[in-house]
């Protein structure tokens, strides 16, 4: 097998490991649209990275964090609903990214690669960043697992029981931004949220506990990456969409499984 | 505005939607910081809180047992005993998303009791519960107060019918409108014939004694100015 294919495989698997458990929280907390909005900051991040000469993944990560920060601050105003706010900011930063890139004549950007992913161009530095994110996200989630679950079910109750609610929420945003930054390399900004959400949604039917769902989500993500990549090699179709399509098929198949963790089947 | 809950005392907070009940509760719980004023707590006070809503979505696989131990781990025997105490029965292994509204209130109460609280704060524990179950829950809360000796702060949207064991009712409409002791309704024959003696014994009528009324914007104004609708309530004679 070619080197670039092995790097793609490793990168995709790493991204799926990073996205699996974080995706569960995105699904549980209904943050799908929030994630989509964050992903729209990718192009502006790429332009920023070029200007400051930093790794694209790091620059995208920083830009996603900045957008998340803006959203958090603006969420407190009551003038515009959060839903409308997400729609406004997401498309504003997306448009800004396109315009800034058009201005930068020295920058030759493969737009399609950023929109739909360019997994076959994963390099050594990318691999490092992807696996650092996967390890960091897994460790951070394990560390704050109970608190995160508690805040997910009820913020006020968690606060009364001594959970540092704001810090826990920020941690989750931080991890989501990191996952989007590495996932965008694999499946592109338009599909990155699919890599986060679909495996988690597909994992629900085979899980009786939150932990099982996090693990199942990771496994499904990894399987989708492997199958999608080989499928793209076999039939010469773009890898990112192939991965997302496989994950979607797995989600559809999961609907045929009777639900676990219902009707008192736990324990 | 001034509100105090002493050990073993039951304070019921009543008021219409938007009266500021939830905000006041959140301030007392320390979730939001007040713009002015202060919250004084007995040092080392543990608070058990039962929120009005919890996010229960079947996309999150979570059993009642798991929910109860989200705050702190506890042995299974203790959880079973607690569920027994709040009258929820053997539902530890049931999914949180599938238990009934009444069961959920009891489970929330159990989670609050798990902390061995000195103060129990219950935000509308009767929301969506029928009258008979309401009176059972009231009875349960009174029993818990007697057994654990904790203070209870109860929020209710019902302006007139309050828990019979209430020591003080505080009526809120962006400020304390009035407060006082509720009167019994057990002597009210019509009520008894409607709901039976058991239900009637757990409920009490609170007579509001406002010395002002509120205009359309909710601003307080003197009783005699203007005509028409007055929020002054007369909730049956004790």
C-alpha cells in the first residue's frame, strides 16, 4: 500500500477517535447546529494560518475557538435568538473567509479540499496533531466525564451539587473546536459535523449506558473511515463523502436494532 | 424583599409566571449572583435541589440509577432505600426518559435527599401532577421534613391552594406582595366532598392580604386607584 494511503488511514482513524465521544455530547446536548456554525470558521482560519505562518489545523482551531467565544458572549443578549445568531455568524465568517482568501494573491488555496476534505494529503505534522487531539480529548473527557454528564442533564442541579458548570461547558466547546479543526482535514468543513454526529447517533441503539455509547460511537466512526477510504480507492470516488456515506448507512442500519437501555434492560 | 427558611420549617413561595420565583430560587441556590442584596447561609449548609425540568431525551441512555449517582456515587442498597422512602418503587434500572412525570418528581426528590441536605429546595414539584398525587407528594414532603429535620423551600404556581404543612407562604410578584400562614380547608365541606378528607387534609388555603395592586406593567400601585381587575385574591374562607 502507498505511504499516502496509510497516512490517510491513520489520520482518519485518529479523527474518528477524537470525534466519537465528543460527538455523543454534541448529540445529547443538541449542539449539532452549533458545531455546524463553528465549522464555517474553517476558511477564515486557513487564511489566518497563512498570514501568521502557522499550521492550518492550529489556525483553524484558534478561529473556531474565537467564533465559539463570540457566540457565548452574544448569546447573553436577548435581541436575537441563538438560532438566528448562529445563522448570522456562521455565514458571516464563511463569507469573510472566502473574501479574505480572494484578496490574498499569493495564497493558492484548494477550496474543494477544504470544503470536502483532502484526506490523501494528510502529512506527518497533521498526523501528530490529529493523534494529540484524540489523546487529549479522550483524557479530558475521562477526567470530567461525570461533571459533563451532570451538566448535560441539568445545569442548575449540577451547579448546586458543586460542579463548575461554566468551566465544564467551556471544556466541551474547546474539544469541539479541536475536533472540527482535525476533522476538517479528513472530510472537509461541510462534512466535518457529520463525522461528529452520525457515528454518535448510530451508536445509540446498541448502547445501554453513556460510556457504551461513547465507545460504540468511536468504533462506528473508525469503521466508517476504513470502509469509506477503501471504497473511495476501489470506485475512485472522493474519500470524505464516501466516509460520511458509509457512516450514514450504518446509522440507517442501526435503526433496525431494537433499542437498548429501555424497558429496564440495563444492569 | 426578605425571605428566610429555618431548619424544620416549610416555606411556600407562590406567584404567577414571571413573578420572579425561579430567579429568586436561583439566587438563593447561588447559581446567579444577585445585583444587590445578600444571601446568608448557615456555614456548612448542604442544599438538596429538585429542579422543575430535567433534560431527558431518549438519545441519552441513562437509567434512574445512573441519574441518581451523577452527583456522587452511592451503594445500590442506599438508592433502593431512598426510592422506597419517596414512594417511587423499584425503578432503578428504568430509563430516565421513560418514567412518568410523578415518578420523575420522586426521583428528583431522592437525588436531593441523597445529599443529606439541611435545606431542601423544590421548584414546582407538583407540576403536571393530578390533585390526588399532589396531596400524596405534599404528605411525602411533610414526612421527609419531619424525618430529616431539614428546612423546605417550595415553589408553587398555585396562588391559593398550598401545602397544609406550610409554615409561611410568601407571595411574590417581583417583590414580596404579602406573606403569612395558610388557613386550613378541612372544615370546608364542599371541598371535602369533592376531593375527600385525605386530599383536603394535605392542602390549605392561603388568603392574600395585599395592600397594593399591580398595574398592567406589573408596577405596584395603591389599591383604590383605578377600577377593574384587582389581583387581590380571596381564596375561600378558612
